[in-house]
C-alpha cells in the first residue's frame, strides 16, 4: 500500500503536492517540488515485476539530450513507510496530449506534418544513442505552445515488456521500425481520429484510459487518408500508403525515414491562441452636431444645400456674377466650409445679369420655402422669398440658417481693398500671428561661445611647453659595459620574460562506472553539479548495501577534465558525507586506475587532498574505493570540486 501523501518529502528533497494523471497501469504519478533546485518536477512510482527494467531504461534515457524529449532527472528507490519503492524524477508534463487536441477537433494536414515531424526528429536523436521508444501512442506526444514534447522514452516500453531495442543489432532495427510505424500512425490519428499503430488493448495500459478507435482496413491494408479526408497533403497520404499498405516494399525502417518524408514542415501552432481581429464596421461614421440630433430623413446640421447646376448662355459665356457665386458655393460645400447665401432682394451687393445679355440666367433659381423642422422651432425664424430664412434677432453676428441647416459665418465686407466690390464667395480671415521667443539668436550665440572657447583651448595647448617624458624605472638587469676603459657607452640587456602562470580550470566532469555492467551509470544526469560553483547542488552515487558496493564492484569514480594542462597540488572536495576512501590519479576516464596514487583520504565536510608532488596534467580521476555514509546510507554526495 502506498504511503505517498500530499506534503510527503522524499529523500529529503522532493515534496509531493498532488497526484497527476498517467495512462500506465504500473505507475503512480505525482506533481512535486524540488526543494534544493526550487523547480517543479514529476515523480513516478514504479511497481510490478518490470520496475527494475524501467529504472534501467530511465538511466539510458537520461543520457539523451534533446529539447523535444521529456528529460529524466533522477532515478532511485526510497522507503515511505511500507517498504522500498522505485521512483523516476523527470521534468513536469506540460501542454496538451494529442488525444486532448483531437478531442477538440481534427488537425489539418500541415499541422499533422509539423507535429509528427518534430516527434520523429526527437526519436531520431535518441536512436543515434541506441535508445528507442517502442510504446508511442497519442498520450505520449504533447504540444506546449509551439513546442512538441515526447514523453516516456524507453520507460513505457520497459513497463510494457517491449524494451528489447538495446540488445542485438537486429533488436535495435526492429525497435526503430516500430517507432517509425507508430509515428505514421500518429499522423493518421491526427487527421482521422483513428489509430493504425500497435494495439493499445493491452494490460499495461491503465483500464480507465481513453483508447482511440482502431483504423478501418480492407484487403489492401489501412484505408488511405485521402479516402477519408478530401484534399489531404499528397506526401502524408503516400507515407500512410507505404507504411500500412498490404505488401508495401517501401516501409519506413526508422524515424529518419519519417523525417525525410515529412521535411520541411512549418511551425506548430494548433494550441496557440490566435488573435481576434476586429472587423471594420459596415455602417458609415455619423457626425454629431452641437445642435443635437435630427430626425431621420431630415438634412443634417452643418451640411450646405446642394449647388444648382450652372446654365451656360447661348453666347457660350457664363454669367459673371451669379455663376461665380454658385461655383464658390459648390467649392465651399466640397471643402466643408461655410457658404455665403444669396442676399435678399434689394441688396446692392447682389450680382445682376450683365446688360445686353438677355439669355443669361441666375445660377441659383428661387427655391420654394422650406417648412420649419421640428426640434428647432419657428419663433426666431422667418421665411423670405427664394427659400432662405433669416433670424429676427441676430445673435453675436452669426448669419441665419438656410433651408433648415446649421448657421453659417457672416459674409465678408461688401467691398474689398480700395472700395472695389468683393468677387469671392468665401469669408477669409488673416492667419493669427504666432507669438513667442525666436530661438535662432540664442542657438547662434551658444555656437559662437563654444567656437571661441575651443579656439582659446587650442591656442593654450599649442603655446604650453612640452612636458618631459615619464622616466622609466631602470631594469633590474645589471648593465653590460661596452668599450672597456675608454669610456664607451653602456647598454642595458632586456630582462627575460617571466613565464605566464597557468591556473587549473575545470572544463567538464563525468562519472565513471566501468564495472557497472547492465546497470552502469552513477547518476550521469547530475555530473555538472559537482563543479557548478553552487555548494547547494551535488553529484551523487547510487546507494549500496555496504560501503564495499555490496560486493558488486570494486569502485566508482569521477573524472575531472581541465581546459589545458596545468600544475595541480591540491584538490579540495566539499561533500555531505563522512568516511569512506578516495584516491587521486593523473589519468583519463578510459584508464581510471592506472598510474600512481597522488593522494588519498576519507570524506568529510571539506576533504583536502594534498598531492605528493605538483603534477601537470589535464585529466585527474577521483577513484572511490569505499563509500562514505550519507544520511545513514552508503552513498556519496559531492557538492563541489576545487582545484589549485
């Protein structure tokens, strides 16, 4: 019975928060927090007869580095009160599974190509390290924004009893072919919501897991995508026919074949939130007036009446007075400005037809009187012949409104310069005079001051006497006399250059487990933590039944690679462990026990190993022949390595 509860702290590091979903029958997943590195992690407890195989598969998967693969962080066993339990620590699962995506709607062919292409590239990276998935299914492919992540590399296959790809070459080829077939099945599922890959009606899949419907098949194999999805991408359709067609000779043999068939693909964006574009309004903009709203069908305030057409006289000439006024009124209406109305009868400034041209007519014929508009009232307006209205009580020199429109500015003075009558139809006002400080004299004055100051400075520097050169300190080398006793010149020989001091700088490190056999690997995922200048992080070995490694091996090690050969006299180890024994040799990872033992000692909080003599090398091996005790158990926690 599991004693894992929210708030439980495993191995003094991982605090469980809540259970997480998993489609594996032999796994119990939890969301947790790494209290040392302050990050979210996923804890998976493994039970059943395949637990040891799953831990070995997790160790091999930890050696594969690809951003599209869910990374394994830690593997081990712990006792939560009811006996030891095996666990795997990995990055948290983020995004949505392909099952969740398809449940909201089928994926288009271009996005299916991108998702499966990213997954195939990730598995090809793992295949180059000899690691295969062998249990691909829609729940193991997740889309997090524009990123595709494949989960369960090697681990799920071990729990399913399929982890045979790391044995012989034939087994590896069969595992690669299985991954290629299931990759194509993922594309088929994204397009049709039907699964054409390996059967998921297996006991290793949790019974409450939602399983996809199997793909339809006929005598020629799986029904092609083009039969179910019109206008599908031809490359995807051909890839499905090659993979699931009966007797097809060109079946993909590995993830690399799937990558070649799908490349190039676009960006993954099936889960990304697309922006909601605002469509332009179909209604024209409405201008408001200071006079308020106008009932429908009425003229809007401020809009001048349409200009009457200009009638050309029989002589081919346009009447000078009225035609010019009408043209000015039309131009004023087009520019949105105020127009001048025709003056009432008897106005001396009214334009008259030219004498002797009886066929000339007025540009603005008389209009019938317009009825008063509701909302304005008729108390202050009076009708005049020609359809114009006038205000009985003028207000602040504003000219009365015409035909129910907004008031227009008063007309210009009746006469222009020198008493000549005005011929324009627009009221013009002089532009206001801009007032302020003219900055030009100020800027010129500042420029002159700077030029004069620069000239004075240059003149002062030119007339100053030259400073004597700085006397150099004499060389410590004794001068060599030349010329004997005749008082010849003496010359100083240059001092020999001192050699540049080379300091040892750690470039990389790695764990060594040459006697590990099938369970080789002392937490390779944490080797960088032994020299990251952060004492709170550490590399650590596996736990054993005794300090002598439970009789399974004679020792484990850690190799230190320097940037260049450098003299080393002291190696300081900062640990969380006590006891045990460690030896230092100037050798390589391929031969960890060759060469003389330069120093040895037991572990403590600060273990200082003084080398028997200063050694120039670029590779040193820390070989642990006896494990120390850490937290009451037989293993080593190495926080930091300092070389001097």
